[in-house]
C-alpha cells in the first residue's frame, strides 16, 4: 500500500474532508458544551462555507477530469466538473438548510437535540458529496445509504408530531425496499461482470453482454434505487407524505439537494455504463434503450406530479407534488442523452435550487406566523404580509416558468435540448404540463390576493434577516430571468464527465 | 440612426413609474393617481415625439436599437417600429392614460397596486409592439399576463377569479405552443447558418425556406397562439368572461390593446415568417373569421348584459381584421391596421360608457334601463355616436376600416372567393341590429325604472376621457388619410414581399 498515494488523493477530497472534520467537531462540541447549543448552527455553517470554498476552488482550477483511485488503481471517485458542480449545488443548499433551520419555529422547539440535528445534517451532506462523484457500485450504494439513513431520522425529527413520525417510518420502509432492490441489482451486475467498478463493468459488458434479459433486469433494479431518490414515478409514493410530515427546512432540502444528488448519479451511471446508442452499437444486445425508458419515466413523472398537485390543499404537499413534476422535466432533459440535455439539467438545478428554496422559505415563515400550511388559511395574506406575499408570488411564477423569471430560462433550455434532439412530442407534453402547473401555482396567488377579507389590516413587520434571506433567493430568480448568460456558461463548462466522450 | 434610444426610453418611463409608485405611501391615493397619470402621459408625449420623427415613406423598421443580450444563444435586445406597429403603439400610449384617468373614481381600493399594475402592463404592451427579436417578444408577451391577471382578479366583478384564471390559462397554453415553434425555427436557423438565433430578421430570411410540411405546423403553432388572443372563433370563450368581469379600465385595455396583439402577431410573425403556409391556410382562417363575425353578432344580439354584448361584438369586429390580413391585398391590410385602431377607440369608448352607467346604478342588465335619454341627454348623444362608429356608419371611423377590408377581401386573389366578403358584409348589418337594439332598449322609450330618475349626467372627468376618444373617432371617419399615410409604405412593402414569396419570386 502506497501511503503517499493516499495523501495525494486527499487533495481531491478537500470538501469531503472538511465536512467529516466538522461532523466530528459538532458531535464532540455538543458533548463537551451541552449548554452552548446556540453555537452549533454557526459551527455547521462554518464547515459548509469552508467546504464550499474548497469546492469552488476545485471548480476554478479544474483542468482535466481525474480519477481518484483505490490501491488497486481502479477509479473509485471521479474528480470532474460535473461532480464539483453538484458538490457546489449541494453545499449551497446545505447552507440554506442551516439558515432555514435557524429560522424555523419547528426546529426551535427541539432545541435540546440540536447537536444530533446538525451532526445528522453533516452526515447527510457527506453522503451526497460522495454520491455525486462515485464511480463504483459499492460506493454509490454506501453513499446512498449514508445520506438516506441521516435523512430518515431528520424527516422524523419532530418526535411529538405524529405526521413527522409517520413520514419517517414511511421513508424508512420505502427507502429500504428501494435500496434493497438496488443492492440486488448491483450483486447481479457483479455476477455478470466480476467488478463493482462502473468503467470496468462497461468494458466487460461491451466485450460480453451476457443475457440481455438479465441485463435489462439489472439495469432497472439499479434504476429503481436511483429513481427513488429523485422521486420519479413509479417510485414516488413516499414523497408527498414525507414532504408533508418532515420539518419544512428538511423538506426543502430533500426536494433540492437529495434530488440533485440522485440526478448526478443517474447521469453518471447511464452515461458511463451504457455508451451512446449510435450506428453500429445499435446491433449489440448490450444496449438498453435508455432514451425510451427515460421518456416514459419523464412523461409519467411530470403528468402524475402535476395532476396530483392540482388537488392539494396543503402547501407543503402541493410543493411536494410540484417537485415530482419538476423531476419529470429534468428527466425529459436527461432523455436527450446528450451534452445539451445535461447542460439543461445543470441550469435547471441552479435555478430550481433558488426558486424552490425560496418558496419553501416563505411557506415556513408564514407557518411560523399562522401555524398552518393550509391554502384556505392563506386567504388575503398577501395584504397582511405584503413582503411574504410578493416574494411567494415571485417564486411561484418562477416555478410555473413564466418570463421574466429564472424558471422560464430553466424550461427554455430543457425545451431547446428537446427540440434540438427532435423530441418535439416530449416537448409538447412538457408544455401541456406547464399549463397544468400554472393552475395550481396561481391558485396560491388567488388565495393570497383575490380571496379573503378586503380590509386593510395592519401589516406584519418582517425582520431584517428574513428580508435578507428572501432577497438573496429572489433577486437571482429575477436577475437570471433577464440575464442568464453566466448561468448558462457555468453549466456548459460543468457538463464534463470522467471517462465519457 | 440618431434616435435609436427613443424606444427604450418609451419602455423605460412606465417601468420607472411603476417602481416609483411602489415607493409612495399607500394611504395617499390621490398622489399615487397623479404620479401614475404623469408617467403615462409622459409616455404618450414621448410617443408623439416619436411620431413627429417617424419617416412615413420608409417601409423598413425605424428607430432601431440592437445589441447582443445573451451571447450563447444569440438572443438580441432588438427594437424598432414600422408603419404597422406605429398606430398600435400610439393607441397603447393613448389609451393607458385615458383608462387611468377614467378609473379615478371607480377604483377606490388598492389604488397603489392598481396604478403599479397598469404601468407594468403598459411596459408589456409597448414591448410587444416594438420587439424585433422573438425571445424579447415572447418575454413581453408573457409578462403582460401577470398584471392583467391581477387587474381582472382584484378589481373585477362577481366572478372575477374564475375569469382571471381562465384568461391566464388560455393565453398561456397558446403562447407555450408558440414557444416551442420559436425554438424550432431558431434551431432550424442553427442548422442552416451560424447557430441558434431568435433575431426576427433571421427568421424572415429562413422561415420561407422551411420545408412546407413542417412550416405548416410551425405556422399553426404561432397562429393558434395569436388566434387565442384575437380571439378567433372557436378560441374566443375566455373573452366574454374576462371582458365582463374586468373593471372598466381592464376591459378598455383588453379590448383596445390586448386583442390587437393577436392580429399584430399575425401580421408581424405568422405571415412573413411562413408565407407559403399562410397562403395555404388563408381560406380556412378567413372562414373561421367569417364564422366569428356572424356568430359574434348573433350571440351579441341575445345578451342581457351590456358589457357581454360589447364583448361579443369584439369577436365580430376582430373577425373583420383577420379577413383583412389574410386577403393579402394592400387595401385589406390597410383596412385591418386601421380597423385595429378603430376597434380600440370605439370599443374602448363603449366600455367606458357602460362603465359610466354601471358606476351609477351598479347593474349592466339591459332590462334594468330604459328611456334615460330624457334624464341624461349628453350621455345619450355620446353613446349614440359611439354606437354608430362601432356599427360602421359612414362619416365615423368604423366605416373606413370595414370598407377597406371588404374591398380587399373582394379583390383578393388568395382567398379567390367573393363569398367571404359577401358574408362578412352581412356582419355590418348584424352590428347595426344588436347595437341599435341595445341603444333603443337602454336609452329610448319611456323611463322604465324610478331609480333611473336620479341618474346624473356625465361629469367632467368622464367627458374628458370619452371626449378624447371621440375626437379621433370623428377624425378617422372624416379624414382617414392622416392615419392611413403612416402605414401606407409598410403595408405596401409587406404585401409585395409576401406575394412575391408566395408566388415564388
């Protein structure tokens, strides 16, 4: 064993190392100073900021994609622009998660357990950071488990709320089944290829595809594990209940970061193990028509997500279904299977991060005031809480995908990728779905402004820090809607993957 | 050109005004009203300066300003106007201050938001008429929906929520279809020359070379989205709800400007980008327009609600405009452009007058009225003039537009069937029936209702806002040359170019 090599590869893992160190620090700090719970969020935030600093540095100094290998010289992790991009997305959402948790009255009610809360968050982040770079089946599985186990507990963190407990239990059961199936798929894949490494598996399958039916089964089994993470239909059943029951900061986080990580691994898995379907490769029995599979998944996911969101009266639940629908849009971009589609996904995630966190943030702040997420309790709130009303409207308009907001740009790039790949039919389905989604998003604005009492009630005073956080999310949503060149370039530069042409 | 910034100024003033309004104290309603009026009047004055510098003989786009906006997609900020957009632009800047002035007393709650949304709406409307880049156009096109949604939804009538959502969803469904078509054509541009672009001038060059089978679909995607806005039969069902439920100001803007965007879109985008398909579909679209004329008129006849009657009359009137456009003749096109303005003025005035009555009695039911000529003679006179203008009586504006359109349809070689003109002409008679019948029931005869006896006649504010419209109603009717000369060069050039493309040079 070459110890030098070990230390060298740590250079590529600086964000992960920082998170691990801070995980230990937060845990021991909580044990050593049980009275100083107030410091914990700041400590966590510090760790995330340092980690993201390294991630940004990695991104800027990124040259060629590099493997981070084990002693046997097989790449375990990839150090490429795609991985670092998703690391930045995940760390940015983690920072918002900490800020949200500080503002949430739900989390404040569990102050004596804050130590566990923040160490679990750090554990979850670590799992995601590894997941987005993993190029080995076992590492993928371990990373998924690490992030899932932490999120199971976090979803049920409000011990006294039955909904939260129910959410956690459902999450555990669905999660274990999905990862069990995935693990089964991985073990079968190992049986076919005698390796857990994605690149070696790809090579081995090109040489000897084996039984095509078995291959399809294996692929779908692994897909179901990933599909569960990105809450694609038909693996989505846990999503609404968990999103509704979990504390709002966790819900927001699951809907953005957890999905981003899932998509990162989906992109890597599909692009690495299955070379592009073109020309002669079509003849090989080895090729699975991922394009068709993803198209069907995408159509089902968008449509079911949107149609179910129409009937929701609880805003958290509505946003849960809407996040399923958004996953469907991203899957549509994924179905193009080319760089343009992946660029569209990356752009979508930058924007989705801002607008979805924004929407959840305002829903949380309103919940802090009125202790409800029911849409009927929102009647006339746009006048009682003008700032929240305007902000929520901006985020919802953006989620709908109307110009001049960033959400439109996200959709635009997805449409561009689809039209460019001659997938007009899917583009039309996505378009119809946008119209459906318009209905339930403006329904919220309807309750905010058009319904309820018309008296000019005294308006709520909003604290400066809340305004600041909301604006940090809202200003880019408008700005990127008007001038989106930088985001597009950032994403374009990030669509580079290890070992993929 | 030296005046290249003037259109950006025109866009900037109402936008600046909107944000200025936000900074004003909420309780000082009259200050907000004055500031809002100030900004919209300033916009109008700037548009008059624009008119004075406009070169009537130049058929190309003027006051152009263009710079790269998003370099990766070759999206440009590109604005400019020609003789076709100029009248509509002026109509917009003219109607906005009038509607704001006319809602001085009718809008009492949330004045700040109302003024804010009106100015924002004006930005969107101006933007639509000046954009020369598909992306920019699309942004403005969609941008308008939000203020209009709130204007109908907050200040509207009993069923305002239903109407506003219906309006929003209909328009959005259409425009998304257009978005896919825009992307498709941009992409096609990419395969033909140097990369994806949304610049309109590129679309003009490339569009006609798109294989006809695909071109037809693209044309339909664009045109359906515009047809919803026009609204062409059978896409009109959102209109009666939106018009009826909107506050007076909303109805005036909706009828006066928003509907014109559909027909404007056909002239500016659908036809020149896809000329062959436009010719192919011209008889079908004209047939729908004729159906719309007859259907709109027949339904208007049986309405009990005055506003609804006017709303359905819009379906009929816009049918004329569509026929004029798809006749591909200079006369028809001239008439269509003029009729767009005419309809904005006449229907705008009709909505204002219905608003005047509604404000006093809080009902729009025709059966509640009768014989108010004796009580409010001024109102009765003005109402009659406006009705006659809407019918198209010679000497008033409506006649000129409809006459030119019918002439164009009659001579059109593309439609090649005089039945269109003949059936459409019967629409003028129907218009006389439903409008005069309404006038008779509301204004003439014995006083029907004791409540009506206390009706006060029009006050100064109302006289000013309707009077301003009346000036132009008469002016166009008596001396249309002033207005026709603006669009003459552009229309002739347009017809020449499209005919050439259709006949294959």
